[in-house]
């Protein structure tokens, strides 16, 4: 069914604003392609229920680059672009410190939301409603921290070095977490063998199964959906991402992962619906998609080719050295595509005018294998000018911005895939709104993942000001 946008749809923005919803939920499936929702080989689980009962947007996209975990989660949690929320990648180069920093690195607490700029849905809810509670859990620290925001009551993630769920001193450590981890290590999907966590399990259905156990424990211990005010729960499943990186997309391992995840989502919907007494509004999306590997059938058909990351970095440096030879120094200080950080002090020592040097360097690097274009920030001329503009943060972004060619996979491993480009296979993701205040149907309207925060806020009964490129989606709202 196609949902037609009309004046009547505009009026819907006012019709549900006062609806009381006890529980808001954001489900993020790391590295989920939109077609996974439509797999006909899956039983009656979460995917089918969401398609049948939810407002499904088939043309939802991330409008930034790189399409990575951190900026993808930040788009969902803030309704803003990296130019505003500041999370320009999973990590970036800090020119002052002279080193790479993690998106959730925190000087005082080790891990925390220090680098997150601008508003978030979670923080807006807490500011509006003092009794509101925010919970965020994920297989990755960045999935929990970025979704939980600055005032989360709990933010929990999996520590692969210890094989257990943890938090940082920025957040409250729940009293029940130690006992939960003790059980996790002795039994269940991530039970330790000979006292050690088997790290390969993160790339298997076991990883998200463990997160489901954490969700169940959290829901029971913290009475999620039964608090004194509105509860906001973010659940970020990381297993699909690890399976994709390790094995690829069209492989038995991914089939098993999606089947398991579908069942988990089905149980999640039922559990949270019961816990909230049906007073629940949920959004499901992803932080990014993925390019099919050359070994996948669709990847082979599209002519996807694999370019080794180490060789690529060497080629970029060699190209600049051929133009401007340096003795005992490198031109590329750090490479975090699309951000390239250059040795500007060396250019100054060679008496190269900064802008002219960057323009020439961009032209030299544009000829590298796998590169579609390299531009000076603010320059135009690529099909992705808008994405680059939204992604540029002057204090954090690179001196040059690079766009990779379509159907080129930068990946050093012989199997598996990756993501990060602005091309559709990385940028397009599923988006579904489900629960109280939503209406079932499918629309092919072009929407942004930044629409999640203002739309879910509307379903929760308050106004979260939309950013420059986001809006409340009337197509998702009940009459």
C-alpha cells in the first residue's frame, strides 16, 4: 500500500501530540540492509510483524559520510548531521593531541559522551520530563553511549577483552550487573571456555542472543516501561555487523544470523508490549548498510572488487611523495576516509601556499585506484556535495575529503565485507515506526534517518525541534 501525502496528513501532526506513551524504543540493527525486512524464508517473527503492523519506509537513507557505526547512531539519536553532532566517524585525528581519538573517548571517564555535540532525543526527554528514564544497551560502546546521550540512567555494552557487559564511571553501574555477568560466563550463548571468552562468537547469532538476555534482565530489574514517567530504551544489536565483516552478506552465516535476530525481535516486541501495557512506540532502523562482497552473488554481478587497505594507503602516500618528495616524513598524517589529514607544516616549510597546495594534492590523489574524487572542504563538483557538507566539522574533519568509487570494497581480509561510502548500498537502510500512534502501511517517500528523533518524540507526546535536514514523518502517524 502506498501512503499518499496530503493536507490531511499534515493535520495528523496535531492529532497524536497529546497521546501518552509510557515507553519509547529505538532498535538499531548494525549493518542492516533494507531488504532483510522482506526475506520470505524467515518465519513469523519480528520482521513480519513490523512489516504488517508498522509504518515502513522503503527509501530511508543516511545523508552523511562515512556510513559507519558512530555517525549512523548519532544521526538516529540526535536528528542532526555530523556537522552539528560532531561524531564524524568511529574515530578521527586530533590535530592538537597528534593522535587518533575514539568517538566515545572521554578524558575524565575513559568512555563517555564527551565528543557528542548538539541536542539528543534522550537528553531532550530528560529535560522535559524529570521523571523520565533513559536506558541504552549495545554490543558496542559507541552504540550505547551515543544513543544514551549525556544523562542516561544506564548505558551498558559488551567488553570483548573481558567477555562481559560493562559500563564506565560516567554512568551508574547497576548492582545486578556482576551477578548477570557471572551467569553469562558460565552458561548461555557466550559461556567462557577454559576461563576465556571465545572472541569469534561476536560474529555469530550468539552475540545478539546474549544482548537479549541483558535486555530481559534490564527490563525485569529496572521495570522498563513501568517507571514514574516516560521510559526511553535504545537497543543496538551488533551481531549482523560482525557477521558481515567476517563472512559476507549472501552466505549461510548471515542466513543463520538473520533467522536468529528475527526471532529475538519477535520476542522483544512481545515483551516490551506486555511490560508497557501496550503503551509503546518503537522505531527500527540501522546505522549503515554494506556493500556485497565480490564472493556474494550480487557483488559478483555488480562487478564489486576488493582493494586492500594497506596497499591503498601506501599508494596515496606515494602519489604525494612523487609530487613533493619529503625526507624522513609523511604527507598523510592520518587516513580516516573520507577524511584525509595532511602534513601542513611540511607544506609550509616548502613555502607552499596552503589552499593552492590542497587543491593540487586533491587532484593528485583523485587519480588513486578506488577513488572517485578528492576535494578541498567546501568545494563542489561531486555527486555527493551535500553529504560532504553535512559531514564536515571544521575542528575534527580532514584537510581533504575523499569519495570512493562505486563497487569498490576497501577490505584487507579475503572474506567478508565493509561499508563507509555514500553509495546506496551503504547509505540506504530500513526504517519502521511501530506501536501506539502509528499507522500500518508502506511508503516509498525519500526520508532521512535523521527523521527518527523528531518523529519518535512526537509519538512520545513532545516536540523535539527538527534539524536542517530532518522532519516529523506524517506518513507514520495514525489518524
